C-alpha cells in the first residue's frame, strides 16, 4: 500500500509542492497486521520498511515453506524450523531435525540397557557395543548342552547344574540313543519293505 501511495504521489503530483505535502501525510506500516505499530510520514516509509522487524521473510531452508517475521527469523532457524540442521548428541552426525526421531531408532551410539539387566538401569551401553557385551555379560543365560535337557540359567550357575545332574544327563543321552536306534531300525524296515515290493513289481512285469 505504501509503495502504491509513493508511486501515486509521483504520477499524480507533478507539482513539487503538492507532492511534498502528500509525502508528509501519515500512514501505517503495511505490516500492521503482523503487529507493527509504526505510524509516520509517507516519506519515511521506505527507510522504515528496510528495517521493519515485522516484515515476513521466507525461511532459507529449501524444504521449509514458512514465512517468518524478520524479528523471529533467528529463533525459527535455531529452534523451530523442522528442516534445520542439527547434530545427533550421540554420534555427532548432522541431520535434518525432522528426521531425528527416525535416526535415534537406529543410531549405533544411542545408550541402551543390557537385556540381562546386569546392573539395573545404571548400566547404559552404546547400541553398537551391546552384542559384544551380551557375550561377556555376567548375567547372560545359557542353555544346557545335553540333548533333551531344557535347563536355562545364568552362565555361573551352569557349572553347578552340570555337576549335580550328571546321572540324569546320562539317562537323557541314553534315551536319545535308544530312540535314534529305533528310528534307524524303523527306516531300515520300511526301506527293505519298499525294495521287496519293487522287486516283486519288476518280476510281475517279466
């Protein structure tokens, strides 16, 4: 509006005196709707607009479509823009703020707790070191290596389990061997029967 008035003054007032009088008219800043309270002579408007903190400006981040008052531009760029560049506090990788949540789901340096709760919530391990920790964790659990034994316990208890259950383990192994032998015999019987049937079929065809 101010620019329009300035052009109008020049075009409609060839009389220098009349143009000067019009330029003394007081007008509001066009950013009044944004909160600017400037109200002064028309001739002062150009200088005011160059520094008016309520002038809307485009965010320089390419994917951002926000228009921000000049006074809030710095805050927008540093704290509010979803497309501002930030640094992951765990791995120092630079990424767009909007992608932070997704990044943290896979960030190799994010602290996680031990799955075996070996030190409660106090022990936090970088995600990329968790696998190695679990291999040596004092609270890690192991399965008994004896066939058919379903015992699962912390590694430190497994030695005691093996020592105190030697007899039952021998029985389990023996039972497994007997079962395996029976299966082998059963397979052999079925195979022999099929061979006999095949031979008989060939003889009938002769």
